[in-house]
C-alpha cells in the first residue's frame, strides 16, 4: 500500500517546516512499524528504493543514498539511491556512487561509528564532509544521516541531502532514530522471507531433479504437489495431476480394495519401503517401490510418497537371470566337451602321443577344469543370491558328511602330502547334506592347499550353546588380520596370484558363506600368520531356527494415500 | 556289455561313445533322439540304455515311458544322463523307475566304471 503524503512544492521555513517534518516522519515510522509502507516490496532492493523515496520526500530532500556495511571490506558502500526530479548535481551523484567510506569518516562513517543520527546544517562548509567541495559547486547544503539498526548493530546508513540550509531540532532527530530501528526490524522480516524463498527454491530444485517421483496429497487424497519424475512415471502432466484424486493412480482393480482397511495399510506402510502397483495415464499397470511420510504445513497435515518405478529394475533382473542361464548352457556345454576330449587324449585312450604334446594337453585339460569350476561357482552363487537354491534341511550324520568330504579331497591331500583327521563329538547336525559337504570340501581344499607338506588338517565337530560347530584347522601360512573380512568376499584371496597358483576360483569361501547363511548359521575364521587358520561354521539347531518374518503383503500402490481419509470426515470415502 | 547311448548333442555323444568303448571296452550303439532310441533298442536289445533327459521333441522321460510300454524293451535297464544336480530333481527322475542317474558332465575315464557299478548294484 502506497503511503499518501502531501508534498508542498516549496516547504516553508522555520517552526512550521520543522513541525511538519516531525509529523511526516512519525507517520512514516508508524507505518513502517505496521509494515504497510513496505507490504508490496518483494525484495530488499525494492524495499530500500521505496524507503529512500518516501524519506527523501518527507524531509524535503533532493537526494537519498543507502550506504550498506560491507562486512568483507569493512567499509560503507552505496547500494541504492533516490533522486528528486529537480536534482541538478551530476558530479556529486557520480562521486557518491564511487565512494567507499571507512568507519568514522565523513557523515555516513561517523553515523556508522556512533550509531546515532547526525544532522549537518551545511555540508558545503563542513570540513568533515568528504564531498564538501562538490556539494558547494552543485548547491547541496543540509544533510541528514540515519543509522539502520539491527540487533544493536549498524547495518546501513541512510543519508539525505537537501538544497537548502536549515536547522533541525533534536526532537526530529530522535524520531528519525526510531525510524532507523523500525527499518532494521522490517529488514529482519524481509530477510526472513527471502531466506524462506531461497529455501523453497532449493527444495523445489531438489524435487525437480530427483529420480524418484514425489506426490503429495492433502487429507482428502487430492494431489497437491508433484515433481517431474512423477509426471514421467504416471504419464500425466503436473497440471493434470494436481487437483486429481490419488485414486486415479491405482489400477482400477485395486481401487475398491484400496478403500477398505485403509487404516491398517497406512500404519503398515509408514516409514517403510513397500511395493505397490501403479497405474499410468496410458492404462499400463506397473510395480513400484513406495515410501510414505507425512509432514505438517500451515494448512494442516499432508502426506507424500516417494515412488520408484520398478519396471526397469525388474527388466534388468530378468535379463540377469537370462544371462545366468545363457552362461550356464552356452559356456559350460562346449567347455565340458573340450575337457572330455582332452581327458581322453591325456590318458592315452586315443593312442600314444609324444611326451611334449602330452604336457600341453594336460595344461589345456587343467585350465579347462579351472574354467568350468569358475563358471560352476559363479552360477552357484548367482543361484543362491537369486533365492533359487532351496535347502533340504534334515538331521545329518556328521561323520558321514565329513567322511564324504574327505573322500572328495583325498586325492588332493595325498598329492600335497597332507594327512586328514577328524574329531567328531556331535553326532548329527541340522543341514542340507549335499550343501554341507560342499562347504566342507571347499574349506578342506583350502586347508590342504595352504598347508606345508607333511602337516595335518583336522576336522572337529561339537555341540555348543549356539548350535553345532564344525571346525577345519590347518597349520598353514595363516591369514593377515587385514584380510580376515575380505576372504569371504568374491575374489577376496589374500594374494591375487593364489587362484592361479593354488587352482582355486576365488569364490569358494564366498559360496561357503552364502550356504552357511542360507542355513541360518555363521562362518568365521581365527588365524595367526605363520601358524595356521581355523575356519568355524556354526549351524543352529531346529529349536534355535527363528521363524522368518512374514513377508510384507503386496498392497497396491498408493493405498496409503487413501489412508489419509481415515481421520477425515465420512464423506471422504465417497469423494474418493 | 552292449550299451545304447542316447544323446542329441553330437560332441557329448562322441566323448561318451569313446569313453565307453575305448576305456570301458563296451559295445556302443548310438541314437540321437527318442524315436531312434526306441527303434534301436527294439532291434538290438542292449544290456543297458544311457538316456539323456533333455532332448528336443521326445525327451528322456517320454522315451522311457514308451520303452517300458513296449514288451521287447520293457525290461532293459535305463540310466538317465542329466545336468541337473539338485537332489530334488534327481529324486523325481529316479521315481520314474530307472537303474540310476549319471550327472553330466561325466568323467570319460570313469564313465564305464560307474555304469558297471550301477548295473551290479541290484
């Protein structure tokens, strides 16, 4: 709202003029206090311009400048000005615009230092005025400088210049001082609004660039806010989405069921990532991950969902599984034929072959075997990771499993000059016997490969508090402490040359870990460098096998939004 | 011992044939599919049939059903060859009434021996 002030073309001199000024400034101060004057000023820049004009006019001045404290430079510098039409002082204005005033210098510098307004009756004769000479030439005389205070600090100085020489009483100065404080208060508000706007802009920018779709609804389920990712996922423009009921984002067959048990759905979904079905504008149904949260606004509680389209991820998973099966078939089949042929050749089944050629055939056969093992291990891990491996859990005779594992590694052990022994104290373990044998064969192969010739590898089994523990101990080179975690990762061997030199795939322990975890058990290792390692697997007994948590029910997308209707008037359900 | 080896894959069949004949000193007959296997089995009456499970068209189990339903082949022992290593899958195959299962890829040096062991087992 514009302040209406009367500006007589030429102010009368003397007492009348002073009284009038005082009145005007008081009115202005009161109006600034009630924020009327600056209500339309959207930014600080606008606010200052408006203020300078009002102040300049009410004090019969021709020129008003805003000096702001530049924290970095520790000087005052002009950031805004107002000029009356009748002002004819181009030199003065040009100088002002270039000035940087240090604390205590000139009229503005002194106000900055003192925090009090200063009135100079005639600046053209005042020694302390920086531009006294220019002011004299261009007919500028009286000047008033007012501090703008915020939290007891001068943040700016308003300087007003008049073409006349006049006196100003202390009463007016006092009023002007109050004005400076009011402006400071107002600026605090403007800065707050600006900060809020900047924060809004930042949030908007984050939302705009988010890969997740975001949809916010009011308590009735009416969409209030969406981001570009939401437009993309659902195929509607923001204009089409806003104001629409969130019900439209469900596949039609889910809409009815979404209307019942809303309360439970919302409670279950809040603070968790759940999977839903969404519905695009083109009629396509798709799966998505949804995380729901609520937030307060001045208009009341709002609900929002961050939504991720799973179509692409599911496609990738399908591709990954296909790739696994392609690798399985296309790589393994030819490799087994190659190995079969090489085995027949290497064993002289097809007739004698020269010794040197035989050496090469054996190299080829050995590497082929390694490649097949690697593929088998990779496929095995993939199958476990994809949940394709189901355990056939039963009470397994421990000695039988250990004996079977010994049979599998006996050839390797005798080739390496390692003896195998067992100390079995627990008769049965709860396990899938094929998979447990696989784990033991892996652990035993490692133990044998890393043990010095002539040493012994021991398998012991006993029952403890947490279940049945089976340990494989060797007196090999041991594992450095820094590698104790990594060895259970894929290709996490201590030495990168190990897989080549020791003939492993680098996946053995990762498979062991995956299988043991599938049993609900744990695997670990205690090792001393140079002294040997003991790998332990702990398998829980049936009573200790915790029932797996029930899977989250696959509620359709956005049902939770509709749950916003729970606490809302009855007519909402019909409205949706 | 006269063995009928049934496998649609040429390379696997060749290695199996060489393994059984050269290492195992067996007489080996070959067939590349189910109908050919039934024809050969009927004509030659082998001592045992090594039957691949996964074959295009008539697969191993389907071939087995016809062999069992044909009087002249009903009593010939059959051993399945399969790449399926899972216990559940193997049990399903055993339940169809075969002498045993050999998991592919097999070791050509021990294949014949394993066949003899399965034949001796009952």
